[in-house]
């Protein structure tokens, strides 16, 4: 997966130089410290999350995402149809990540927003969907 962005990457090879600072930054903190790097190129985005696990060791987590197609401006934009549940795109992203078991802090890191913003989104999501907690939210999303 790294070869798309780092031509010299190979199994068993040293961490690419561009990532050494990221791993060293995570290692210099207490276990659980995370550092994230997002790179874009060749029509996709690579998100690299480095987590300190103690004793100078780190874990790398990688996500590849396609870049959204460029929006073409036309004379008359076509209005988007709102989903039946009334959630915004961001609320839907938060809801799906929470339903996958991520904590508010982890959702915030993944989406690049504040943890308090995630909590605010959750309150709105709970109100819109008529659920009281994360478990009910997950059940509701599985049903639909």
C-alpha cells in the first residue's frame, strides 16, 4: 500500500524517511500517543496513523481512500436529495464511525475535528433518529 506514495517501500524494509519523523514523534510520547499524516496523490488519499505502544515501538495503521471527483460548475446545479433520516453528510460519517465502535476522540482524530464537535453531532444524531445511546444508534443503522 505504501508503494503508491513511497516508491522504495517494501516488506521488511526500513520505514520511509518521510515517516521517520512521524514515528519518532509518537515514540517520544507516552504509550497511546497518536500522530497522523495525510497524503494525496494519483487520485487517492493515504491516511497514516502512528500509535506509540511503548518501549520505543509503534503501530502503523493505513487507510486508502479515493479522492472525490472534482465538482464541475454548471449553469444550474442539481439539488442533492436529502436522506430519509435527515442526517447531514458529516452526521452520517460520525454515526457510522461510532456504530463501528470508535470513541469520540477516535472519531475526531479520523475526521480531523474536535472531540467536542463529535459529541455535539452525536446529540443531534440521537435527536434526529430518536435513539438514546450508541448501542441504539448502531442497531438503528444496521436496520437501515
